C-alpha cells in the first residue's frame, strides 16, 4: 500500500518547528470506499495540512453506528444520513448538520422486470428488501405516502430485512431490493444480470429523497469557538477535496484504494462508484439547502402511524460553519 503522509506531517514547516496541528477524528458511515472520496483526497493532497489539521479518518462497518461513536466521544464529527441523524436528535442526542456535501440521493429500489412491477402501485403483494439500522426510514415514509401497508398481504408489501448485499434479489427471495446508484446496483450487474431485466425506482424521482452523507457534530461542541474554528477549516478542506474528486474521478478512486487497509475493494468497482458519487455531490458547495432539509423532514413526518420523527426539528442544522468556510 502506498505510504500515506498524515496531515500533521504535511503541516510541518521546513524547520520542523511548527506547532502541532489540530486533531480531527472523522467517523465514516461505512467502510473505506469512493462514497467518502472527498475526505481521502483532502488528506492525500494535503488540503487538511494546509488548514493546520491532523485528520484521522475512521472507517465504519456493519457493527459501527456513527451517532453512538460521536456520543461516546470516539469522534469529533461524523457522516450520517439525515433520517438517522434526526431520529437520533429527537431521541436525545443533539447532533447538528454543519455541512451537506451530497446534494442528491443515490438510494433506489431495484426490481425484477418479470414481476410485472412498473410503478409503486405494483409493489402491493410483493416482497421488498429494505436496509435497517436507520436506513429503513425513507422507505417506510414512501410507503406511507403511497398508502401501502408494510405488514404484508395482497394489499401491502412484505418487508425483508436486507443485509448489505444483493443476494435476496439474485436468489429470488425478494422482488425488489434496496440499492445505491453507486454501489449495489453495479453489484447486480456484475452478477450477470442485464439492465433490461431490471426496473429501478430512484427515491429522488419519487419525491421522497432524503439527504444523505451530511457532516454532523454535537451541539455542545459547537458552542466552543475553538471547535467552531476547527470545523470551519475541516469543512473548507473537505469541500476542496470533494471538488477535486469530482474533477478527477479516476485519481480520486485510486486514492481511495490506497487507503483501503482491508484490501477488499477493486479498481473497477471504485472507478464506477466514484463516477456515480460525483453526480450526487455535483451542485453542492457544502452549504445545506433549507428546501432540501424541509423536504427531508416532510418525508420523515409522513410515516403514518410510525413516523421517523414526530415533530419538526429545531436547531438541527446551521450555516455558521459553511458561511465562514466559504468566505
């Protein structure tokens, strides 16, 4: 693996007498992959070092819940989907969105075309794979909006708790499964399935997309001017990394691979993922669009008898960090 210089090392002056850089621990939502390319690019290119930051990127995984890590002091900042973050906030964990690098959602349902599914109305009577651990919220809200029960039966859908793989679709255990445009959909194709055999429903197109991969910090920490300043520099460097990744997707994918300690990722998969991720970050300068927040909240409140959140959140996001970072 290529030797990666830390941001602290990059920040050292020629005389080696510079003060120690400010440490930032970033908890990812999932394992090292191009979904997080902007942060790895910012580290590799020295953008964090230029801001006098020593950033440690903490990979996630199936047994790691970023809100719990943040609450326990294991990270200074986390990446999270907004449904999960707002649910955590309502339950008492005061997380605040300080930046939103992802403008669009990559979440969709991928279905077998031979099931006869052509619209959401055709989901009735079908089995649909859904990710849980906070990822089920957009789906449950969508079904509530469509008036479709998630309790099974001819007039409802049978929800299959889906692992983070595409096996339920390939093995015909489900008629549809949850996929991301940049990841699992490609895995289905890699398994030998033709696009002509599939029909997809993007949450973005259905008007129920919720914000993904936002940057969150604890409210109490944001009251500290020194922490605020550190976050301004972190967001500025991170967005510089994201825009570089958008402009140089192939190089960004290679940087991700250099940082994959597991060795599980492949060049072809990361190249494809980065090309799709660039579509989701395009149009964002890091500042949260209030209209996107309102749409997300509306979707989450529309969860029928079991909404994701029960009231409109107050203080769940701030422009203070991005306003300063973008000056």
